[in-house]
C-alpha cells in the first residue's frame, strides 16, 4: 500500500507540472530542456495511470491486490507506447502501419520482460 501512495503522489506532482507547462509556456520558447522535461513528465503520468489501472485489473480479475515489482516493469513498458506514438506524430508519419509497429514493439518488450523477469 505504501508503493501505491508513492505512485499516486508522483503522478499528481507530474500532472501538475505538465499542466503548468502546457498553460504557461509555448512550444517555441520552451527550448530543448523543456521538451525533455515535457516528455519525462508525460511518461511519469502515463506510468502512474497504467500502474493504477494494472493494479485495478489485477484486483478485479485475480482478487489479488498485492502489486509486485514485475507489475511495475510491465507498467513502465506499457507507458512507453503513447510516448512513441507522440514521437511518430511529431515526425508526421502516424498511420496504421506505424501504430501496428509500435504495438508490436510494446508487445515484444512485454513478452521479453515476462520471460526475463
């Protein structure tokens, strides 16, 4: 339960930083460090959301509320998918083939984490 509080508090802080960045800054004057900070905070927020959703699914499906470190690894890999979609969108090459390749990459990374961890 302590990990759950940490994940929620980090997610709230990341969401607040992300919203303040989107509200008070424009993309032209943010600079390279700002872009890095944007993608990092977006990844943290998506990781927290996917971690909480994964825990809720696990609680509903398996009646088990204990979250292991392997579950956080799965959430971290899953959270990288929307970041890759956003990156493809910034290059202007988002189509069905790109989305399929990103989905394939995430599925292969999840499978590798399942086999190795």
